[in-house]
C-alpha cells in the first residue's frame, strides 16, 4: 500500500510539471538573476532589497551585490534556473525560503554564529594519517560512481528517477558502512517534493558534539522542461561531486578511520531549483544548535577548464577556511595549482550553510568564466568532461585531507 501511495504521489508531481503550479514561494535572489526573473514575469516585484556587505565571516569580495526578496509562483522556478544558466552561465542565483520572514532575514547576510561556536584549529598536524590514506583513493572508483549516476534518465527532484537515484546512493553508502556501529546512513525527507537527501554520519569519539559537513547535490536538470522522460545525465553537475565524496567515504571506512569529531557526508536533493535540499538541512541544524565547525561543498569536480587544478570561490564563503584549504593543497598536493574565483549569490549549496552562520567553502573545477559549457543539457556526459575521472580525484584528495585534519582534532578553542 505504501508503495502504491508513493507511486501515486510521484505521478501527481509529474502531472504538475515538477512543481505545484500556482503555489507562491518566497526567494532571496541576486540582482542579475532578478533581472532574468523579471523577463520571465514582468509582474514580479522586489519586496525588499539590500546591497550585501562583507563582514568578518565572509571573504573579501562578497560586498557590492544587491539581493532582493521576491514572491514567485513555484512553477516558475525551473524556468528561472534555466534562464540563469542560459544567460548568466552559472547555476543557482537564488534561495527558496520557508516564509517571507526567512527571506527578509537573508538580506542581513550570514546569520550570527551559534553562541557556543568555536573556531577550529587550522593547524596541519595529522600528516601520518592523511599520507597513509591519500594513496588509497582510486579514480576508477570515482569513474564507476559517475557512470552509475549518469545512467539514470535524469535525477530531477520530482521524478521517479530522482527518487531512485537517492535510494541508490543510500544503498551504496550503507554497503560501505558495513557493520560499523559508529556509522549511520539516513535519507532526509523534504516536505514539498519526493526526492530525499542522503546523509552518512561517522560519529566522533571524544569530540562528537562538533561536526564537519562535506556535501554535493544529487539532482540533475536540463532546465525548465525536465520531466520523467527528459535525458539529464548530469555527469559533471553533480554526479562528479557525489562520486568524489563517495570515494572519500570508501577509504575512510575501509581503513577503519575513527574521527574525534563527527563527520557527515551529504548528497543534497533539489539544489537546481533554489538550493532547497541543503537549505532545509542547514536550517534544521541551526534550529537544533548543531555545532558545525566547517562545511565543504563539491559541486562539479571533473571538468578542467583552466590551467589551474582547483579554484576556491571567495564570495559567500569563509576566508579562514579557504586559506586552510589552500594550505592543505600546498602540504599534501604540492603539484596542484590553486586559483581563486567568484560565483555570485547562492551559486551552490555552500550558500545554505553560510546563510546559517556556519563556515563554508566551495572548491570548484575551474574558474567561473571557464566552467563546463555542457551542464544542464543532455550533453553533460563523461565524454565531455574527464573520461578517466582523474580531475575528480584531485577533489577527493583535498576533501579527504580536509576531513581527516579537522576530524582528528579535539575541542575547538573559544573565539576571541
């Protein structure tokens, strides 16, 4: 009976064209994306706007962008995402909020950190553990995961394929967890769509109250027309990021690594329509007063668009943690070249954590201007990125170093 109900619910989502037509939602949106929205619906009006300024938690360069609060028809969101991709050449650009109050709060920039929030040590002092684990990462395993995920017809957040892809990731992560009692895998249900996010947790030993988050999004799209029959392989966007993270999970668990801090790996639902999955989760964590000392986002890791290997986006991210990532690359991956770029308001799921006052970073496969031209199309395939997943391996290496260096530490020191 439950399966019949789920099937019926999915059918209703499909008939609705991937959204509940006519249902208004509140969003915060960057100015360039807002201009695209106005072209789609001239009747849309900004209810409030503000030029965001950088503060102590945001990297230099985040100031100067005007962000608006707007109420729109939910059915318009896929078209908005499509317009942003086609005309501005990037993903995201807006965040869906639960209500007007939350949307207006976004205009204040990042929320204040938790009162108990502590600054982690960014000292690089776990070389023995990291150097032992790095050689165990294999590009062939990353390649296999990308192939499996991109073989789905699509992974859109309202389709049966998107639901099945979430179930597949959960099953793969449970298999990697094996019989370890300190590892759990859950699917995080969202109220407004059927695709679930997936969360794997490695519980910390003596410092489990502090948490590290590493995530990527599991959904894929070809824009406003994405439905059950649409072909949206999303090999780079973002099967690659999920695959890079899955290989880190495999190595950590196969080696019986036991962190002191709790480490959570997340595959977010519904990123392509306003960061909706990660926004739900980050909001829940803040409500529960979860002490997240750092969040890392991997969204597209397998297309090298520049001479540099890894780009750190400096807007709407945490400057201290970005420096830590650059230092990790220098210490453990000295042959890699690190660049810097910016991507604008709410360009990926790191923005959901930044919005809640958590330190977040976004290492990316290329500069903003030279990002993968095939995403959001049926041509986002392995053949049009790195067919051996060697570029994606670099991000697994950086993510593993990040997880172990932060995961192996005791309690953070009080902020001053």
